């Protein structure tokens, strides 16, 4: 099991490297949240690019530092773009983050995920129901049963998804980040719970998608997948706490949240309240 001091050091190293090098983490992401994802990536120090076509995905996979694949609003071309991009990333040895948004709604997500998951994403970013559904799709052994999804929302608790998250991380050899009232991240050996955020976060669309985009930015520089996943969770929890303290409603919170992502320093992100336990 990883010790807390080591993880904090890895997070500081990751955040400082991102701010210093401005890595590109391109996205094939959903239309509802493109703007928010890109702005969050820019705020933490990364560079954003949104692509849609297979040859674009393959090209950026070769040129960028990392990529983010989000299943939120699929269109027919994504049936080719997602697998082609994931394969290019795998062949280039580049880190990538996948977000199985809405898994269980329709058959295309299932088809795409069946094709790309054997290529082993660096980080899986999801809610609790999606973690359970994805582990079930891959026929992994874990404790817990899915309550299901409601649109893109979870009907399961983060703690209920802990077993699925551990199984997924062990399957990929990377990390899994499960968002909720308390965020959970694991590499299959260590479980990290990150605390903070704001009650306003569920009232603005795209916080989960933006978290995945930021995880990709950090994955471009992180020494381990877990460091990338926890750095992303910590900066969101920290920024949410700070923005919530000065906001009275969701719209002002969204603006303040982006400001706080930009202002968050490496030490503060690393020392956001978190607990580590054995998986």
C-alpha cells in the first residue's frame, strides 16, 4: 500500500510539471460539456484540443501528451473514432483517460467499450453506477450490485462501487476515479478518498467530464496513474470548497470554480484532505 507522504510528493511533482510544460491533452468528448472541459484543462495548466474524426484522433494521439475519451453524446463517427484513437494511443504508449458516461443506455457505448477496454486505459473516470456497470460488462469479480444509471447520474453510492473500482484498476493496471460526495480513486492496491467540493457541483453540468479532462492533463506528467487520478480529484475538491465559500448560486459558482482551479497551487492540491486505505 502506498503511503500518504509519497502520494503527496507525486501529486506535487505532477502539478508542477503540468504548470511548467503545458501538456496537450486532447479530447473526444461530449457536446454538452466541451467548453467546460477545455476551460478546466486550461485552468490547471494544460492545453486543450477537441477532435471528432478518426484521423484527427489518431494524429493527436501521436502528437499530444495524453488524451481523454468521453462517451457522453455519441454520434455515428465515434464508432470509428474511439477505437482508432485508443489503438493509436496504445501503440504510441501514451496515457489516456476513458469516461464511460451513460453506460447501460443504448448499445453503441457497450460495443465501443468492449473494443477499447482491452487496450487498458491509464485512468477510468466514472460515477459509481458506471464503475459497477463497466466491471460487470468486463465480467470481473467484485463485491456489489448495480442500482443502475438515471440519465448520466449515478443511483449507487461511491462506497458501493469500491469493489468494482478495485477490480477495474487491477484489470487495466492503471487507476480508477469514482466521483461522488466523497471522491474515490484506486490503483487496485491503495484506495484514496478525497474530501471537499460543494453542494453547487451537481447543479452545473459537466463537472465529471471536466474532471476526466483534467485527469488526462495530469496523466501526461504524472509518475503513476493513481497520482494523476488523485491530483484531479483533489484539485476539484479544493476548488469546489473554495468556490462554494464565495458563491450564492450555481452560475456564480461555475465562474468561481474555474478561477479556483487556476489559482490552486501544487502544495494545496497535494494536501487537500484525503484518506488512504488498503484495497
